[in-house]
């Protein structure tokens, strides 16, 4: 609700095209839709060319399906993250063109393929086990209109595998790095590139990895200054932030 | 060490302007300088127009002074973070023009005021106690050639204070948000803007804030998708990441 | 066992209507009933017009059913929390009128609809995933004789959704706020109202939410002074405390 | 900013007593005052008869003094918590009538002694070491216009000390319980009274008390349903919540 | 291997009834039996009239059965703790008289009912959910030759339930107290009796009970000085320690 | 307040030697003395031949001195734990015969040297750094009328040092074991003796000892069944529990 | 990529047997093979006579099988750790001679039985439950060409079981010690031998063992100086490190 | 006490050169010396050519001096770690030739310069702040008779600094890597060398480094298989383990 819109509305009141009561009502009328159990927000799509995203985990298939359907009416592309196949089955009944990305556990509706990002986002993963999180980042960034390339299984204990792909890294405008275990990869990548690095700790590991805590702490304490961090396994968040940066 | 440079060097070998032995030596000759206790890196300045930064904490005044001096010979601007006045006294003996920013605990040498950032970086703080961390972010971003504005003491329990400055927020190309205690401010700011938000948890608080852990966890779990996080009290990192984004 | 009762008993001793031995026995005879595996307390109902509540989790269906039945003999309304359908099946065999509230995982016997609360309790939830906990609070407060209204899915990243319902919030005599992830909502709500806010962290989230720990710490460190906190997912406790306040 | 005020403003626009530009400015003009490093809020005093409270910890004496002075101009009573004697010395230079409560570490300006609370607030402490936190609660509640009584050193290992004062407890409209170490007292008190209990864990203890964590977890897991919890050592918060409840 | 035995052996060497080589071998021959995957120790039974106890959890049914059988050959009574019904089925094939105590999850072979304990051990539980742990303590203490009485569901929020049974508590020579959630009961019981109290935290609870951590910390920080603590859910350990004390 | 005393009082009422009002008052009159900031309990001394103990830490010298003086009037022996020399100076002004045990940080008044314990308590320490905690246990047990022997610096990495003193260990009726770092000593000692072992984790260590947490967890998970645990650095508690056991 | 190889390549460039472009390509061509989802590294086998090892956990059976097959083409011996039977079924279809070690959860291909280790590695376990981890260490070390002996179920609470096998321990060139619960065994073993000890904490235990955390902290704080530690349950890592040492 | 020694002693008994009583006494007479507060062990020196090491931290200067003096009488070289200058002053009065290594906080007596290690130990540090810990490792390894080289300030964010020194790394027989912050360096170094790597987490860092916890977890979860870990800041332990390996 910016100043311009507010001034317009006040002008309408002044010119008696709008009663004060109506103006009060309009100021209350914000751009979301109430499903009772959820308030579906449409204005984000308007603002940024991307849909509201549904976190499927913790919601019933039927809830996810209803929210997905509403979003599909307004926005071009729709994304449900951390979704099971059961969620997908429910969504598909209401939204035919929705697809399920098994590896990334995402339900996707792709209707707008316009490119908004100015450069390439490179998604890097330390190990094979980190790929599902990396793929969630890839799909999110692609759906938001970005060219995405990936580089998987280049963990720091075999540093030559990473160095062999420096050219790809230096082509990136933003880099996303997914790693579990000790989470050291973002520091090394951060030192190799001169662009922002989004680090995603994953829950890959066992014992004292404590479900991703070791990787998370490692990334937060990175000695590379161009690294910022999102939540454990939050591939979606990394893709979103990278897309946000890449459209600047 | 990119492909072009490597090809150039190999060309010189081929043309017999360079012996293989010399080439081997040069490949080894990387752009840093060895002080014994520290390897001072100059190439970052070359690459990005910004100096290597010294973390003063945990180093003696004399060590900081020597490193600062070397950096001052090569790079335009120099920054020492988490520095005490004792550090500054030692630095000033070697580098006359160095200044001390008390609030931000930073030693700064400003020689290049060129603007590299394309937009404005806005630094927001939740409370008065968070200002030192916010100032570290401000100084870092400014020194890296950015226009910076700030908005302090706009914590979420008085949401109107924040909403009253929405115009400033919407002018930002990148936003940095510093908050201690519950660390909720980045989520609210993230929902108000359509640009990347760098969240900095601070150690402000007591009891179960556990020296910033509460704020850190809050920010990592932000329900706003455009938020990424740096280490507790890491104003420098936030400023660095923001500058990196703003020059894209 | 207040002074009046004690004096009455001592009077009876003095008037020789009661032998000292009998008096000793009666002083031991406190108002609970012993089922062997549980001591069912009836005096709370007497004291406050509300039944003892059974925590079903960790008890067998048969144990819950027996306790529920005893409570139903004495008190007007009975509540079993964190109950599975299996618990309900066992209870219903003994107490016909017991109902199962699926969403809130509660078994309820409603026989007294008298209103004890002086104002309205408003239950707010940050996301759709927090609704089960919020519903447990709603049912608890209703069963204890309160008018309850709710406001769901108004998380802080879309602050306008919350602000659009300020009128409802300002009607509340007590507010309950349920939130997972960063748990920031109670701070914002606390700043908007001038009444007590009971914050309920939920285990909604993943990764570094650590099963609700992030939300819990956030709420304990709230910068809004009118906020107090109950255990993670403890919708019952929040409803109970709110009812206790609302009848003052 | 309620509907009535908004309608009034819009009416003024309609009647042309106010230009739209001026209206926009006024909508922006919220009731706080900007000191640069802090936004001093006055409307809370207006709303509830109590001043904004300053957390002195983490602010310089000079900052606290300036904020305290501004608050003293508008509100009747002023409170600075977690204040050192150095803070007090600075405040007293600007606000003559300010007093220092050593035990509670509070700076207080008392000008309005009106009673707003309907009943008595009883503040209980488990041990002698918990008294500073308890006193902070006492002073906060008194300053907010409440009759307060206290009951100190009645920890659960000598349960008869507590039971001997049941009469005092049953006179309370709200009870605050401060305890360190195992933090068991709120559960016992909660079982003895039929009113809300605000539990304050303190950092009293050693070893595995982990600076109050043991007490905090104990209180959050209280088996008494009428207990809610504030941050470790947060006597102010407990006093504030209790006062909020007691004026209902 | 005490001095007397050693002297006897050396005497035999001196008298040439034993060669040095044989003596060396015997000094190596310690009183345990090697099953390959386990070294079954029989000397504890000899020493104290009680069998070695098998922790069934983490072992296969077949492993437990074989160890149980060996122990049954040497010792009078045998106990397998944290055993599933599958463990029991395997044991019963080899040891006919073994019984399964479902509630306590224990397999028991009772052949010696001699009383070794000098007084009564009283086992107290805070809630119904703590009974399985309490029963493990009961069975352990009984099997080690003790008179055991129990007192269940006397949590601190209804302190009168506990006080009504003070006579039983004062009859105890040792008291075991099992409690989950806030774990406050041992402190109260400790204050009521003048004998050692063994506290057993249980994993009963949810949210911030963190699987018994809250109760554990509470008990370790007990303000009653006669309390010592065993591991979470370790009813066996509590029964064992209590039996050890009671035979002194 | 046992049944006998209650019956006596009720008899007095019946015989009209006592009015009901007076009886009520007496039932309220419990054996403690109120200093305002502390309720000094004398009945423990009566019950067990040992004084109430004052935890000096967290109390002012003056508070400790006043409590110590009161206790000295009633009980034979008095103990103040975790006391500084400043505490002692204050105490000595009021209680001339009080002594300060520097190593154990204890203030002691010894007037009754009667032996209550039936056997010997042996106090073992793993390293030289654990001696202060061990000495606190020694002094506590001695003051409570026990014969105490000690065995210091016998950590598990030089197991022969411990085994060389097995004779002393087997003479013990109760063993106290103090250890920091990995806290392994109680397990080894527990396996060598057939009596109760009280384990005291100490905060000796660095890095991942986390101020005694490593030792605490080690002891709670001891594979020796006769081990129970008290708080980190709680030598007093260990001495108290051991004395309690030794007088049985 | 050592200097010799680099010089050779540069020589080829100089002699015009290699174009600079080809040289650049070759410098990029590092000795690993790209399967898309994994980069299989062969040079380790070349370097050390041991194959790359696959961590099966978190990979699909099909992924593990494909990687295993590639490794089998190049290296002599192949190992997949933390593998389920389902993984094995998939592997066996592609690699006939692969065997499944159930206890150690390992898939093994043994083709080279050459001995590389100079002495004997002894693997010790504290309890029966630790054997799976110990077996993983045994198999790893054997596959890497070592003589391995084991000593199981010699926990510290029965120290004589361990001391009875001192001769075996003193024969070891490297010792691996696996222990759960309090994790004390490495300290005792470390004191008995004069060679490196690799400590492996296991997740055996319950309650406050916190899935191996207690054992891990215990081992990190070992008072024996010759102990170093690997991750919880990381038998593979221990076997690998021991083999590395034993071939020196 | 090995079999040979035992047999010799038994032979002496047989030949009546030794009475059984004397033999018992001798078997008890183990090679340590009792100072009352400490048992000084000399046999380690005998066994391995290295002295017992004193941890000075937590001991008084006088205690350290006395222990140091005894060790100096028996062993060739003596080391006191984590020593302050005050410790050194006390030691020097008793042992003239003792030296103080300020950076490493070590007191050293060097009398035997014999080389026991077969190869070179290389000590690597990530940053300048890690040097004190690295120096403790250097001094320990040197004192135990090893050739030691170091490589400082080669953290992973500037990977070229490390790669430029690969030749030094490949000369090592054992590598020690000290790193704070994210602790990633051991993984990278581990991948570059084919020998054992001892990782030492340091407490260098701030915020969520949690005094070295982040680095510790990172190293325990290293994806390089040849890495084992010692306690935070435990340079001594790393030097000791490396020396132990290097003499094999």
C-alpha cells in the first residue's frame, strides 16, 4: 500500500466519488483471499511475477490441493514444496497440468517461461545425497524465470573435482551451494568466486552431524565473506533468494 | 587463475619466451605475500575493487598493524573489524590516515570513494542495542562503494514505527536487518519488500537469548522467503554480502 | 483444606462428635479417588467449575477410558487431550456422549454450557500448520465457559493480513497466539493490543526449528512485555491460562 | 490507529479542512519521537496509564539518561530496568526525582500512585538468591498501580514453609513465582491456587543449572495447568504481565 | 582378586604344587565365561547374591537368550531389562521358568526369594505415564531381595495427594522417585524424608521436555540435599542402587 | 508433622486445654524462623543431628553471616558452602569459632564430633584439579559424623594407580568419586566395589568438556549399576547423600 | 597433480607435441569419471592401493550399484558402507562376487588380499551392542590389507575382563576402541598401550546418552594423550585411519 | 606389568629368594610416586622415551613446580601445558633450565634432543588466530623427538594459498591441522595427502562458533576418511598422537 495509491484513494474521497465509510472499507480490503484455514495471498505474484508458494509438509492433501487451485487461478506459475506423492494426487485432481518432481519433492505448475534473471544461477552440491535439496533450489529458481546450471558431487575432500569446474563457477551471477556433513564447500566456493554465495546446509550425515546442525554451524562461521545461509534442507529458500538477487 | 591467463602463460612457453621450469615457478607464484604469521592476499582487491579485510579480534595490536600496513600499500581502502582502541593505536603509528569508528569497532582507511553499488542499501536495526552491529554493516558497505541509509530502533513490538518508514524500505535494492532478542524483524521486513534481505542476529538480550542463539534460530526459520542469514553479530559479513549483491 | 474447614473439624472434635482418631483419618481423607494407577482429583471441578483434564498421550485407551468415566461422574465437562481415535473408541464405550474433535485431537464431554469468562478470548495462528494446536486452545477455553473467536494464517511475513483484523484483536480480553518456525507473531500481536498475550510455540517447521525450539526461544525473548509462554504445542495450557485470566 | 480516528481524518479531508497531502503526512505521523538512536514511544502511556520502560543493559548511561528524560516529559511513571549505578548517576542529572532501587537494579520515577489493579499480586521466591528478580517484579507491578505482597524463601524442599502461608496465596488475584535451580515452585504453587501463575526462572544455581536453563525447562513443563512462563531473570516481564491481568 | 587369594596361589607356587607357568595362566583366568560376542560374568552373583543383568535393548533375541541361559546356570535370579516380547519368546525356549513383566518390559527368572534388604524401599511416581519406569525399579529391587511398596500418581501440582501418604514415605529406608515433565517430585519428597532419595527422570512429556532432559536437569539441580540421580528412564539403575543401599 | 504429634494436639483440643483457634495457630506454627530475606529451618538439625547448610554463593556476606549465626544458636555443627573469604570475614565477626577451609571453600563450625556413620566413606578424585570438590565432600561427610578417607589423583588413564589401592576401596561402606574431563572413574570404581558409588562430575577440563557436561553425561550413562550422580561440582551433595546412606 | 607431471606436460607443449588448447584441456582432465549424479574417483586406488568407498546410506540401491560397478572396474577391492540388504541385492546384479557382511552392514568385493599393514590392528568393543560398529572397522581395515584381531565386551565396569587380555593389546601397532554409553574404554586402553588409539563413540545407550553424544564427549576429553576420535558410529573411519597409520 | 616380569617374580618366589608376602608387596608396588595431592608417574618415560606431561591449568604455581621438579629428576624432557607466566616463575625456582614458550603457553625442559620420529610432522593452521594451538602441537612433537615443519594461515577461503604448498604437505608422514570458525581445512588437507591427519578444532571465532563447537562438529563430520579429531584447543594431544604415529 504505497503513498501513491493512498493519495489516489484520498483524492477520490475529496472529490466525493468515495464516501469515507467506503474508503475505510477499502483500506481494510487487502489483496488476499480467505479460505478459512488459510489466507491465500495473490499480490506477491502481481508484485514480482512469481506465485505464492505452498509448503505442503504439515498440511493435508486436500488443504494443499485447495490452496494450489486458488493460486493457479491468479498466478502464472505455482509451486508446492516438500510435497509427497499423496499431495500430488490430490492436487492433480483439481489442477490437471500440475507436475510432480519426485527428486525435489515438488509439485509444479509451469505456464510462464519468461526469463527474469539477468545471469546464470549455478547450483553446486557436495555429495550425491545432497542432490534432492539442490534440485529443490534448481526448480524454484527455474520457475522464477532463471537460467540454472548445476555441478554435483564436488565435495572438498577431492578438491580437484571442484577446481576442474572453475570456469562454470566463474560464469555464475549467483551461486547456491548445498552440503551436509561438515558443510565446508561454501567456504571454498566463496573463495573462488566474486559473486554472492547462498549456502544450504543439508541433513545428510550421521552421528554428530546432528541432522544438519554441523553443516549449518560450519556455514554460518564461513571464513569466506560472500556467504549467507538459509535453513537446513531449505533448497526452496536458496532458490528464491538467488532468483531475487538475479533479477536486480 | 583463469583459462585466459593460463593460455597466455602456455603460449609464452611454446614461443620459448619462458622455460618450463620458470612456468612451473610462476604457476606456483600466487598473488599473496607471506608475513610468516599471515599470508596477506592482494588479489581480492584487484578482482573486486575492495581490500582484504583484517579480523582484529584474536590478533595482537602489532600483528594487526603490520597486516594493515601491507594491505594499505596495495589496496585503495582498508578495513579492520572487531578492533579495540589498542589495535587502532598500533595501526595509526604505521598508517597515519587510518581512522577509528568507535561505535562500529572498526579501523578504516578511506582513499577511494568511487561508487560501485547500483542502488541503495538500507540497514535496519530492531533496537538501540543492535546499533554497533548495524554500524559495522554500514561502514563495510560504504567502504565497498555503496550508498547506505539506515533505520534504527524499529522493533516489531511497535510495528507502526516500521510501517511509518515503508517508503525508505521500498527504495532499497538490498536490505540488511540487525536484531537480537527474538530476531523477528527480518521476517516482517522481508514481507514488506521485494528485494533480498540479509539478516544479522545480534547477541543483544539475556537469559534464554543464549548470546544470540534465539535470534539466529528465528532468522533461519523465517517465513519470509527472501531472507538469508549471517553469523551472530556479523555486521561485516552482512555489509559484504549486500555490497556484493548491489554491484551485480 | 482451608482454615474454615479445619476449624469446623476441630470444633467437631471439641464437641466430641468426632474422636481424635477419626479426625486424623479425615485430615488424611483428601478429595481424590484412587484408581490404583491414577489418583483422580475431583476438587478442582468443585473449586473452579471445570473438570480435571486427562492427558491421554502415554496412557493406554483403557486407562484413559476409566479415568474419563470417573471424572464424568463428578464434574460437568470432561476433556482428554492429545488423544488418538483409539483412545476415543475406548472412552465412548463407557461415556456415550463423549465427542472426538479430530483436528484438536481432543475427547470432549460437554454438559455445562454456562459462560464464566467475562470477555472474548481470541486465538490467533501464524500458519495453517499451527491450526491443530490453536484448536486445542479453542476447545479448552470454550469448555471452560468462554466466548472464543479465532484468526488463522496471519503470519508476520504478510503483516497486512494481521493488520486487516486489528478490530478483532482489540475486542479481545485475552489473546492466544500459536506460531511455529521463527515464532515472531506474539511480539507483533503483543505490540498491537493492551491485554495479556499467551504465546504457544508449535513444532511446525523443519531443520533448525528443532521441533519448536526456535519458536519457543523467540517467544521467551519477545520484545513485547505483555507476552508469557507455555510449552511447545501446549494449546491446552494456553486455553487453560486464558480461561483462568478471563474469569477474573 | 483505530477506525474512528481514521474516519475523523477522512472526514476532514472530505470537508476540505485537510489537503490529501497533509492527510498522508498525518497518517505517517505516528505517536513516537525520534532521538536518532532511539524512537521513544509515548502512546503506550496514553493507552494504559503506564510509561514505556527502558532496558538499560547494553545502552550507555548517556543514552539511558536521554531516553528517560523524554519519557519523564510525557508519562507519569518511568522505569529503567537492569540499570547499574552508573546509569542512575547519569539519569539523576537530568531527572532529579528519579530513585535507584539497588536490589532490583531499577531506576524509578514515581509520580502517579493511582491504583489500577483490582486485586493483590503476590510475588513468591524459592530462595534468597532469587530475591533480586522478585524485587524487579514487585517494583514493576507497583509502578503500574498494583497492591503487591511478597513471600520469600519458600522453596519446595521445605514444603511446610510454603503451606504455612497458604492464606496469603489464596488472597492473590495473580501470583508471580521466581525460582532458580530445579524451578519446581511454580508447579506446587499452581496446584494450590485457582488463579494465573506467572513463572520466572532465575539464573540462580550452578553446574547443570546452565544459567537458568534447568529452571526454565522445568517451568515450561509444569504439570500445573495455570502456569505460563517468561524469560530467565525477567522479573520485569512477570510484573508487567501480572499488572496487565490484574487490571482486567 | 583379593590379597588372600593371591597369597594362596603364591604359596602353592612356593610349595611347588604349581609351576610358575600355571600360576601365570591362573592369574589370567578370571571368573567370566566367553561366548564370543559377550563375556558373561558370574562373580557378581557370587559376590552379592544377585545375578548379572542383561540389557536386552540393542541385542538380538537369540543373543539375549544365550546370555540369559548361561546366567541361569550359575546365578539364582536372572533379569533382562528393556526386553521386547520377541526377546522373551527366545528366552523362554531356553529357560522355561522365565517370566515376562509386560509393564516393566522385563524378563525375570525368580528362584531365590531370600530377603537381603534391611528395610522397605518405597517407589514413588509422579504420573500414570511414569509407571513403566517405576515398575522396572520395583522388579529390580524385589529380585535383589527387598520389600518394596509403591505410591503412584502423586505429582506436585496436587501436593495433597502426596502429603496424604507421608506415613508410607516415613516408613521407607530408601525412596525411589520417578517423574517426567518438570521432574519436581524428588525435591518435595526429599524434603519430607530423612533417608536417601534416588531420582529417576522419565521421558514422559512433550515439547520442551526434550525426551526427559527437563526432568533430568531439574533433578540434578534439586534443592533437597539427599537426592542423587540416575539416567533418564533408568528404573533398573535406581532399583539396583536402592537395593545396594538397603543391604548395608 | 507426624501422626503422633497431630493426635497429641487434637487430644489437647478435646480435653479443652487448647482452643480450636490456638490449635489452628499451632498447626500453622512450623519449626522455622523468619529473617525476612530467609526462612531459617531448625527442624532438620533436630531430625538428623545435622544443621541446615547455607549455600553462600549468590548471597551477600552480611546475609550469610546472619543466617549462619541463627543456625549456630540451634544446631551443633554449621556449614556454609561455596563461600569466599569475604563471606568468612563477615561470619567470623558474629561466630568466633567458625573456621574457613580454603581448599573446599567452606565455612565450618564444629562443636559436635559424635560419629553417626556406621562405616567408612572413601572419597576418590581422578585428578589434582578435582581435589577442591572432593574436599567439599570430605568436610560435609565429616561434619555429619563420618569417618572419611580419601584417594586422590587416580584417573583411569593410569589404571594401576587405582588398582594399587583396591584394599582401601573395599574397606568403604560408601564411595564418592569426583572426576572431570571424561568422567570415567566412577564406572571403573563401581565395577571394583559392591557398595553404592556417588559420582560427582567436576568442571575440570576445557573445550568440549563444556564446563563439566561431558563428565556429567558420562556418569549418568555409567555401565556400572551401583552409580548415582549429583550436580556438577556438587561435593556437598555427594557428602550429604553418602552420610545419609552411612547412618542407615 | 604433482610437479613432475606438470613439467612433462609443459615439455610436450614446448616440443609442440601438444597444442596449448589441448594442454588446457588436459589440465582440466582430472582422474575422475562423471556419472552425472556422482563423480567417481579412481586415483585414490592408484595412490594407495585401496578403492574409493561408497557411503550407501542416503543413496538409492540403483545409485549404489552403478557406483560400485564403476569402482569394481578400476580398483582391486571395493567397499560400500551402511548398506541395507536392498542395496546389496542391487549391487549383486551388477557385481557377482560382491558379498554382504550383515553384522557390519557392508557390501564387500575382495580381490586383492595383499598385506600392506606392518603390524596388527586390534579392535576392542565395550559391549555386545557396539559390535556392529566394531565389525565395520574390522572389515575396513582387513580390506585395506591389515591383520586384524578383536576383543569384544570388555567394558570398564568389569576392568578384569580387559586386564586379562593385556597381552593382546600390547601386540597391537594400532588400537581401535568402540564404546557407547559413557565411552570410557578408550581412556583405560590408552593408558595400557604405547601406540595410537582411535576411539569410536557408538550410539549404544539410552536417555542422556543422546544417541552417542555422551560417549563422543567422553572420548574427546580423554585423559589419555594417545587417543583421537572419529564420528559417532563411524567404524569405517576408524578402520581407515588405523590402516593409514599401520602402513607407515 | 607384563608376563615376563611376572614370571621372573614368581620364579624368585619359587627359588625362595622372595617370600610370598614380599611378592604381594612388590606386585602392589607400581612405578609411581605419591606427592599427596598427585601421583607422579615415571614409567611412561621409561616406556616411551617421553616424560609425563603436566596440565598446569587448574593447578597452583606451587603444585605445578613440585610436580615438574619430580618429573625432571626421572625423565629426560619435561612439559607443562596451558601454563601462565606465574606457573613458569614458580617452576624456574626449582628447575633452572626450564624455558617458557609464550606463544604456546608451555613450560619446557629440553635435555634429550634424540630423534625418535621416522618422518616429518607438518603442522598446518587455518588462520593467524589458530597459531597458539598449532605452536603447542609443534613444541609437543619436537620435545618427543620429531622433525616438525609448519604452514600457517592457509584457510580454505583462499584455497590457492594451500595448494601452493602441496609439496610440503606431501613430504609429511603425519599432518596436524588446526582450524577454528567452520573447521573445514582438515577435510581439504585430508583429500590432498595419503597419510593420517590429526584435526584440532580451535576456539577461534565468535557468535555461532560457540567456542569451537562449530569447528569440532565440522571435523568430526569430515568427508575425508583419513581424519581423526582431538579436543578443542588441544594442540598438545594432537602433537602427542602425531609423535606416537611417527615413531611406529
